[in-house]
């Protein structure tokens, strides 16, 4: 059978014939497989070799010749240097050869061993696909249509610029709804963090500036007016000649509304308070203004506008001092102003380290001894109300002792500091949220002036926690099991038995 003859065969007939031949080969293979199984099971007897039929022999020879011709054509195309070998379409074996090429049927069959014919090539579905042998014989210069994906070079992504990264934080066209929501939440959180950080930083920066300012003022004042360590005999106010203290002159040059200077010293350390005290026409001016008149969250210490404290003209006292001087100040987070006073409640040893208050006017140096410190509800209008900041003077001895005994009932720690009618009282008020909370809580320190010739620390040692504290009613609302027992309190009183009995009633 020649190659020209195979090319002229009809494609449809060749496919049909190839299917028929494939079925025949399957049958031959199945019979051979059965024979091998029988031979393995049967005794070892050499069976006679049966020659294949003429039809089978003819088909095997034809299949072999067709395959050899196709391989020769492919090799010839691969060896061409100037051309690219065209894809060879696999074809099925052709029809049977002419009768002239087949041996006569009556010819004696030569003995042959059974040969397993190779399976026919499958029809190629893609006419452009080359057989495996053709690809193996194709030179490396021939372009392939299918490349190995593993050998593909990955394109390197260019790094994003800073501007692209920043733009990516904002919603963009094509973003999914969840991505847009996520970006808005992130941006909102970022703005909140920046704003809160700015507010906190600005708050503490303002406090730091305030501390530096007041530290410089304290250096100026203490250069000319040292802290006193004892109290000398005091002359009557009518006969006293008043002259400005050297430190007060320096403060008046900065602010003419200054009325004094307050210091709360530590027995063996630096003072916890060392600040000037001013007085305005109302109690709101210095809430957000410092001693120099500048805006400041810390504000300034100020004396109640209703108080009279060493008002002097021509070196003579023109108005009697108030019986109860009230000084206000902020409770700052960095412990500036009155921020350190909270430790009178939190630390049981704090009182004995800081029992003295020095409160100088512009003309005289005065020292006070703390006898009570307690917490109040500023909005209390019940039977536990105690608005000590509204009592500036006492009409008589009974009113004085009522006021003092109410402070002693509420003190967090008891001590042996005595209070007598005629002692000037100093009340310090600042905010405190330890127990009452919100803006209603107040921490009050109450002291009386040290008498002439008296030891500064007499009665301040050996303080004890008060087991029977009188709290405002808001405290008992959250603690129904606690209550105040008035029978346990021993009040102060006047020297006469009759007046003392009236107070106890």
C-alpha cells in the first residue's frame, strides 16, 4: 500500500474502518489474555503454535506499514531547516490492501508466533496538535503553541507610592460596600484618636506650663518671705502697724488682686501647695484664669469674694477679718493646685505629715492647724446638709461650736487638736469624686489658727480612723447597712456647764 493511495482514501471510510479494526484488535488481545491465563493454570505442556489467519496477518502488516509511513513523513518534516514542520494530522489505518498484495488463500501458512499488534492511533480531535514523537524531534528553534505555566515570569508589582497608600485609606471607585464601611470606621477611629490625643496632650501641656509659672512665682516670694516655724505674741489688731511683706510687694506688681500666699508644708520634704491667693468680685473669675490673668485650666487659688482678710489702709486695719476664711482651688490630675489634697483621705499617714497650713496675708504671716477633713455633697438639701462655705462669721459662742462640732462629726480621722471660741477658722474646698462622684463631691479641710506661743504640731500626732463618720445621705443610699450613731460623738463646748448642756440638747 502506497502513501498516495492512503491520502486518497475517504476520511469517513477511514474512520469507520479504524473503529472496526480497533474492535478486532480488542478481540485478539482478549483471546490472547485468556490463553495466557489458561497456560498459567494448565500443566507445562508446550502447545502447538497456531499461525494467524490471513485476515489477521494482513491487518497487522497494513497497520505496521501505515505507522512507518507516518513516522517517516514526520521525521522528514522535522529535518527541514528552513521551514517549520506543519502539524501532521493523525489518521486511522486505511482499508485493506488490494488483493494483489495479499498472499493466496491456498498458500501454505508458515508457522509464526503470536505477535501482539500495537493499538491504532486515536483520531486527533485538534488538527493543530502534534503527536508526541513530532514534538520530540522538533528543533528547539520551533515555536510552541503551549508553554509551561511554571516557566512564565511573574510580573513584579511596582511598590505603591506614599500618595497611593494614603489615597487607599479613603473609599475609592469599585470598592465593595463592606470595604467602604471598613474604611469609614477606620477613618472615624483615626480621627477620634487624633482628637483625643490632642486634647490630652494639650491638657497636660497646659498644666505643665502652669506649674512652671507658679514655680517661678514661688521662687520670687520665698526669696523675700521664708516659712515661719513659730508664732510670737500677737498684738491687738487696733494697735498693730501693718506693713507689706517683701514677697507680697513682688506679687502685687504682677497682680493687684493678690491677697495672700498659701503653703502646705511637709514635715520632712517639699510643700505640697505653694501658691498665691487672689480675690475678685465674684468666685468665677479665676476658675479658668491663672494668677497672671492668662487662660489656664488650672486657674488660681482664690479667696471667697465675701471674706475680709487684712484689709489695710495707711498701715491700719480698716475691717475686721472674717471668722471663717474660705479658699477654693481645682483638684488637678497632675496634683497641682489642690490636686494633692486627695491623699488626706487615701493615705492614713498623710495627715500627720501635712497637719499645718501657712496662709499669709499681704501684711502678716499666719499658721493654721488642721483639726478636721471630710467629704460633702455640694447639692445636699436633706438633714445631712452642711454648707460650711456659706458660714463666714459667728454671731455667738453657740453658733461657733455648732459649726465646729459638725466638722468634727464628719472628719475621716480624729486627732487631739482643740478648738476654742475666738479661734479663726480656715476652710479649704476642692472637688473630689472618690465617694460621691460626679461634680457634687467636695473635699473639705478645716483648720484653726495657731495661738501665740503654741507648738505647731501639738495635738496632730497619733491620729486615728474615725469609726463613726457622719456622711451625706447620698452615701447611705448606696450603703443601706451603714448609719451614723450620734450617741458616740463627744462634742466640743464652752467652758460653762449651762451652755454645754444646751448644745447637747
